[in-house]
């Protein structure tokens, strides 16, 4: 059963985000900026189809996907990777796995 994710969401925390970025070899300056950002995400969900828009004072980006369908994603907003992404439901939680240049 899918949970309704429609709406505007404000980031409350980003635990372990710097470690994640460091593992992806993202440069020091970008990491320091990114961990201090507050992001807003607007989600338009129609069943398993999602249109997302993320905004911050640093960068804005859109990602559209269908749960269970692999798609091409360009991580321009963070580290400029071209990846294959797959979003799945685990209970009421969306999980995204990216495969590409750095996994």
C-alpha cells in the first residue's frame, strides 16, 4: 500500500549526509555548503508516478520517476554524475538506489 506523499515538505535534518557526500568524493567546499542548506521539496504524486521539485538557496532540481521503473538521473545538483536510479517502496518508505560512476 502506498502512502500519499503529495505536498510541500521542508527538510528537518540531514544526518550522515556529509559522510555520504565524502564517500562520493564530493569536494570539501560543496560538502560544507550542502550540509547547511535547508531544502524544500514539492511532490506531485499520482499513484506510483512522482514529479518532484527541490529548491534551496544553492541549487534547484527536478526529478520525475515511476516507482519500480529504472530511470536515468543526472545528479547535477550535487556531483554531476549520470546514474541509473530505481525507486521502490519498502513498506511506507520510498528507497532510491543509484548505480553509476560512483555507487
